[in-house]
C-alpha cells in the first residue's frame, strides 16, 4: 500500500481528502503543516506528498525542505493565481476548485512514476549527501545553517546555472522578500565553504547573479 503524506491546514477538508485517498487504496496520513511531519516519516514513509498551497507562494520554500528529505514527488493544491509559482518547485499542481477524482488520478499517476532520488550531489571538490546531510569540500566537513544548506543544494542541482537574485529569493524564501537577504546568505555560504588558499566556491557575475565557480 502506497503512503501519502497529506498536508492541509483545514482539518475538515483534510479529513475528507484523506478518506477519499484511503478508499482509493492509499494509506494517507494528515498533518496540519509541513512542520508537523517528523523528518523520519518523510524520509522513510513517503511515496507522495500532497500539500495545500492555500497560504500562497510564500510557503514555496517548504517544497525545498521536503525535497531535501525525500525523493517522493510533491503535488500542490493551489489557487489559480499561485499556480505558476508552485509549478516551479512541485512535481504537479492541481488548481482549485478541483474534483476529488482529479486528485485521485493525479496521485495515482505521480506514485506510479515515483523517481529514485539522487542521494549525492557534487561539483568540483564540493559534495552533499542529502540522506546523511553531510557536506564536504575536499576532505573537510562543512557545517551549514538550514538556509545556506538549501542554497547550496540548489546550486549543486544545476552546477552550470547562474541564478538571479530574484530567482534565489523565490526558491529559498518567497516572492517579495528584500533581495539583499541573498547577499547576506551568499556571504555566509562563502565563509563556510572557503578556507585560506581555496578557490572561491561561489561565482558572482555582477548584474547577472550567483552560481558555483
């Protein structure tokens, strides 16, 4: 039986969706927020994560947190205004209002093509194991805060790409945040990755963005 982690802030609606999924043959567990899900539950039990996007694209970073913990696909239930924002980080987006049969069909399709998650991301002498959450540069362990970890993961997933400050804000935080927060986080990431004599791990192109060197 496939396990679905269902995240919905409205308990009544969540219970209705949970029961519908159960009748379809899924084992669904309901949580009020992503923060309520124990990390080991995400890592070991999730075949699919279905999360309500009612709070809008401000919670897009939660998708990133889930991706760091599991290879399970993510289906977001979103209003049409935020659909494009969620589509950047979710495997699929189901626009509201929707029929329960549409939810069941999308869930079945996503579970059927559940990918085998990539455990290790690397570029140059930098490596990240998303199962153990260990980051190294050469033979040295690198200790990162949660935000710097998410940013490095984003860079390692597409090591040749240059990210604009706006793109970084939307992926790591939420649209509308002061983009100067990117500069602060890049500075912290640089300080953690670089030691005396090291090549700068972060590439900065003025007016264009940031990426891995």
